[in-house]
C-alpha cells in the first residue's frame, strides 16, 4: 500500500477519531453496497476463524455510523459485538479489525484508568491475530499493524488532533516496536518529538 493511500486512510480515522441484513449474522443500520457487504462477510469469516482458533465464542460485526468523536470501530465484550463505522469499510483496515479482536481475545473489560495500556495490549495481540486469520508471517503482520499506527500518528500530527485521547498513536507505535525488536523499522517522523 502506498504511503499516500495509507495517510489518506489514517486521516479519515483521525478525523473520525476510531437495520437491514448485510450478511447472515452481520447487521447494518445503513444500506451497504455489494462491495461493502462482501467485505463485511469476509471480515466476519476472519473474526470467526480467529475466535475459533482461540476457542472463544464468536462476535457479531455490526455496521452503523459512529459519532465523529469516537473511534471508527468499537468492541463490546458484554454483548459480543464489534461496531464498524461504514467509513472504515476498506480492505486495508483489517489491522483495525484485528485490534478490536485483540480486545475480545484478551477478555479484559476496559478500565478508564488503564485505557492506554488496554489499547497497546490489543495492538500486540493483533499481530498474532493477523497471523492466524490471514495465514501470514509474524513479520508481515507486525508491519501491517505498525503501518496503520504510523499512518494514524502522521495524520493526527498533520491535523493537530490526538482524539480519541486514550489512543496515543505514537505511544502505541513505540510499544509495538518494543515488543518486536527483531523487525527493524524506520522511525515515524511524526513521533520523533514524543520520544
């Protein structure tokens, strides 16, 4: 994926700050195009495969608009759903879905006092989830997750926003790098001041 496309996608995420049946088991509160419905169906299959591998109950993906002040994806462990804003229905957002599944796999109920650590943990788990769900190498999964976080950090720096406050993209990039030192990566210019 080109850096420009990733930056554009991340800009949408930064601005957003992460009904009718679309597919069996997946609900949408807005009409979906055939392409969007197909993507949601594939994502539901990805989520099911991952949770089967962890011997966990499935979650339902629900497509509905989310407030601009909240993230484009959110997980509810209590109701076992992942809500996806339609603006996040892009195949390049699979690391974002893996992050949400990281919350499901951890089983940790969010605690506002430790929200940033909760998000970092989901990123770390997302790497293994991408390996399982996409049958890819750990290194490739790490790069997918890091590219998304780096693009979000870059977009937020350009737009002058850090919302939602508990998602500090630079801190999350540094944490992911710390967990996977075996995969050298270039620094993220937008995060250099945060070091």
